[in-house]
């Protein structure tokens, strides 16, 4: 089976698992990991399901996930999994949480899938295949495309948590960018990147970002016509930070954030 089509199918199935927990919060407890971030039974169940399905069909593939130890592989393919991105939203009944799956071959991203089960929306992309967006109302997926905004004064800037800028000593960067744009909101986690890729926002910035959080984003943003880099303009998901834009504003955003 084609791995990209397979990724879409298993992410959709995983979304059904999350909904059982999302609509019955009394059925699970919230634990804390070593870094004090929350984890639930839903996180564990989804990652177990995704890993199981991948290993069933592609036992020689490598797997890196948030909740369990890495699985080595020999095929050259590497899966990166975030079973629930936005667990804080999830446990508070906010439907902006998502499931993230990225796929690399020989270190190069070739596929990204982002699903928002409680919203009934999915976004995916394959290298040189475009980015695609499906909603509850759409019979067929529609091409995902970034906005054509060229003036930062008209842009919408998104981020996950303002306090994360304090953790890296870069609150000034946040404030400079906020002063330059039309609108700032904390519609963050994967939902922020989703809004940029579908043309509803222009800028999404994370000062702190895990590999599995970033995994689908580079392929999706580039296939939608935008950019995804670290704060130094490197095209990578592995530098623990991320900037996504519609491409037209990317250099300007980098310059604003870089003044310290």
C-alpha cells in the first residue's frame, strides 16, 4: 500500500479513538510527564494504535513518537508521531487539538498529515503532490493554498503560548512582531500552522517546538506555497523551533524576530 494514502487512513481512524475520550472526559485521568506537560490515556491509546498499524504493514520502518521509545528501522522510511498535539486544549474540551504524522525517506520529508477530529477537518501533503484540505462539508478534498498577503500590516500572527518566549529570553521578539501585524491570536499548536497553510493566517511562530510537533509542517507549508523554517531560516524540523508563513512575508518575519 502507498504510505501516503496509508497515513491518511490510519490518522482518520486514530481520530475516532480520540473522540471517545474527548466527549467522555470523566473516563480518563490526566497525568504529568517529566517536563510537567499533561498526558492522557487518549495520547497513549492513539500512539499505540498508530505504531501497531505501521509495524503491521511496514515492519522495517523507523518510528519516532512522543509517548514511547523509538523503533529502529532499516527501510529508510521514518515515521514521526504526535498522537495528540494540543493536549492542554484536549483536556479542557477545546476542539483545536490534532493528530500529527510526518514521514521521511532518507532524512527528507515526503509526507505530512494533520487531523482535527473534533472539527472534522484534515490537511495533508506529499512531496511534489500539493497540499490538500478536507472538511465535513466537502465531498472531495480541496487544494490548500497560503494567502497572498504581501503587507505585514495586514497579516495575522499566531503563536501557541506567549510565555514560551520568556523561556528562551525572547519576549522582545514577540512584542516587535505583534506591533507590526494587524491581528495577533494564540490559536496555536498545529492549528496555527493549519490556518497558515489554508490561507486564513499569514504567520505562525513557535519559540519551542518538538520534532514530532514540526514533523508534518515543512512538507505541508511548502506544498501549500509557503515556508517553514527555524528562526535562522534553516529548512528543518529538528531545531526545536518553528516559523511558518505564507512565504511572501518570511524574510521580513525573520528580520523582525532576529533583532535582539
